[in-house]
DNA sequence: ATAGGGTTAG
C-alpha cells in the first residue's frame, strides 16, 4: 500500500520490520529501489531473495534497462534463461528488446524475435510494441514496418509509433515520419517533440516553428525537451527574437531553471550574438551546472573572442572535478587558436590525451592546424598533419589550405587542394581556396584557369550572403545586390560612409579582391560586399545607439573587417558581425578579435 | 507485482 501510494520511505521501513517476507513484498521493494535509481540496492535485495519468481526477474531487467544499464539487463536475461524452472513472459521479452534497441544490438534483437516466433508469443500488445521499438532503434525501419503489418496498427501504442517516427528521422526521411505523425490519433508531448526535433535537425526550421504553434493551439504543454528543441531552432536561425520568445514561454511554464533548457539558452544566446544573456543563463544555474553547461559557455565565449575568459572557465571546470569531453576540448582549442596562443594550445592538446584520455578527433586536429597556420607556423602545421594518428580529412586539409593563402605558399596549397579533391571531388572550397592562393601571389592567369575548370566541372561556389533581422523581417543581401527594393537609398548611404571613413584614414584593401582588375574597379567591388550593404541598410533602418547585428555565411574579408571598424566609430554604433565561425564585436573603431581571426 | 518513446555542446 505504501509503495503504491509513492511513500517509499514508509514502505521500506515496514518492509524491514517484516520477518516472514513473501515474494511479492520483495518484488515491490526491488521496484521501489529501481524507481529511485538505486540500482545497486535493488540488486542486493534481488540476490538476498531465496525464492525468485518471473516478476522478480522482470523487475530487475526492466529496471536496469530503464535506468540505462542495458548491458546488465541483457546479462541478467541470459542468467534467467539458464534457470530452467522459469518461463519468460511478454514483459521479459519486451524489456529485453528495448535493451537491445538502446544498445543498437540488432543481432541480439533478431534472436529474441526468432524466439518470439518459435514460442508463438502473442505480438499484439507489449511484444509487438517492443519489436517495432527495437527495429526502429537499430536502423531497421523496413523490418519495423513488417512487424507492424503482422501485429496490426491497432494494438500499437503511441510509444512504438514515436520510435518508428524517430527511425525515419534518423535516416533523414522526414516525410514518412510526418505521415506517421499525422496518422496518430493520440499525440502526446513526446510525439510532438520528436517531430519538432526531426525538423530542427534537418533544416526545417519553419516547419518546426509551425508545429510548435499548433501544439500550443491544441492546448498541449511543452516541457523541457520541447523547449530545448525549439531553442535549437532559434540557434539555427541565429534569431534573437525567436529565441527570446521561446525564453519567455519557458519562463511562463517555469522551465527556465531546468538544466537542459538553461544549456540550450546559453548556446542560443551565444549563437544569436548576445553573449551577456548567455552568461546570465549560465549564472542562473550555478551549482546545478553539468558538463554541457560548462562546454556551452566555454564554446560561446571562444566564438565571441573572449578567449581568456573561456580558458579561465575551463580551469574552473577542472578544479570542480567536472570531466571535460571531446567537445569541451574543441572549445578550448579554438579559444587558443583565436588568440594565437600556440604554446597553450599545444599543451592542452597533450593534456587532452594524457590526462583526460580523450583521443583526438578530426575537429581537434583541424583546430591545431588552424592554430599553427594562423600564427604563421606553416611548417608546424604541415608537420602536424603528417604526424596525425587519424587519416586527415577534408577539414584538416582545408585548414592547411587556408593558411597557405595568408603565407603565400603555392606548393603546399596545391598539395592540400589535391588531397581535398581526392576525398571529395566536388569540394568547391578546394578550388576557390587554391585560386585564392594564386591570386594572392599575383598569379592571375593560374587563378583564372582554376576558376574556369571549376565552371567546366560544374562545381558551384558558395555565394556570400549577409542578413539582418529588423522587427520580424529578415533582410538578405548578396554581394552587389542590385535587386533590393531600397537599393538607391542604401547606395547613397554607403557612398557617404565610404567618403567619411576614408577621411578618417580607412584605406581600401584592394588585395582582398582576388581578381585581376584595376584598383578603381576593385574598390567598387569591395564597397558592395554583402555585409557592407547589410550594414548600410541597418544604419538606415534601426534606431541610433542600438546594437546592429549582422549574420554572414562565409568569413568576413580583410577589407570589410577594417571598414566596419571605422564605421562603428563614425556612426557611434556597436556592430556585431557573425561570420561562418565567429562573432566580431566592433565598437569605437576596434574589434573584439583584436584583428586576429 | 512486471514494458515503453523525445533534450542540450562543436
């Protein structure tokens, strides 16, 4: 009675006073321990029992699987099979199947399936649901559908359907997932959330947002999972407005202090350009911070050029004995890269493996190559890539290629480009990267040749675009965008700015133009880079003194970087530019990256 | 007295 009514303490107290315990009360106690996550205590009771029935075993196996000890669940199951006096039932098998699903053990799952068929178990109900779950989790969506045909959709519950829906999402097949979602009669929060996550992961940001709205309309309460997923959508869009709305919703529902929501808020604010709000969210969870909270904050700070603070935070994390993982180290290494801290970066790279036992991944290696390359140590970068313990990938060679442009090294550049193309023949970055090195070296002919062969092979270059959000409207600009309806006003403003900043000492960096043209034409091209258009437009349309935030898909060029510094001073405005990798905060004539990026 | 789905980081 006490166990059922949730009063675990009283239930245990009573249990301990019983001298002649029967199997049922033992079983109840095992379940109680499992519910409270006390796995070892449950096992101790289980081992102490002299007589164990099927339910005792089932409770242990189910409890293990529920608490994430799936491997232990399977081991216990095999021990159970050795006790010939016992017969497994549908509950045993469904727990075992879900453990197989969680462990992605397709083979073991198939064996259980075979057993179910041989023993002629009823697959309507728990066993059918569990089979669909197992196959969906193991990437066997086809088999899951077959099982579904046999056992019938009417007996399948929302849980199995959600697993199937997720199976499709994992394969990137969003449409069949949506079909399942639409066919569900009773959709609960979990099913809604799964679908929203599916969209958020596959670039369907608008679909996710729409779904979220209909969910609210139907009167369903989002929980911390849903909110975290929606904050991820805000991050994808890098939209502060969108993110603030979700934040407000979370506030209303009393979920802002849930760790997963806070973590998502930290990364959303960082990615949407507001690092101080990110700090606030991090501050609000103080002692409940988990490893992800720290990593999110460290990475956010590194992206915003606050490298020292990022490293201080990392040391604080270590001193609190919170283990860093491979993603934490990506943040740490990139913090070093963007401050040019070569020695520090090198020692952290060593520490990662020697102290924390984390094997370097391609991301870590790319960071190291970047670290050396940007600091002008092309030789070290090259040596590093040759000594890598894993096969260098496109990103690694890309980092090397990028540093060749700064250091005008044609030989290494050609080799790096070749390696990239041997891995990914249509990699546009390899072509443009190499062409850029040729241009930077003044070899216009060669550069043009590469651009031509790019065209012949129909390799599409990624177009640079910049965008900004004003109220709820997103304005997108391409380079030299003649199509914008307010183009004349933008041009006029840009013309004035150009004259003024030149008076202040700005010199257009014609070397940033990688085509063979005379200087005046080059200057025209530079003047109409997408981020400059976006900034001119932003200055026209937003209130004075407000911070202007611009997003860009590629990296900012040297000329724009220099021009924006002057513009921030001229207009007395803080300008934030998020490029492909980082945030630049321009204020009063200087940039937070200290011109190192 | 027994099963079960979905989050967050680069």
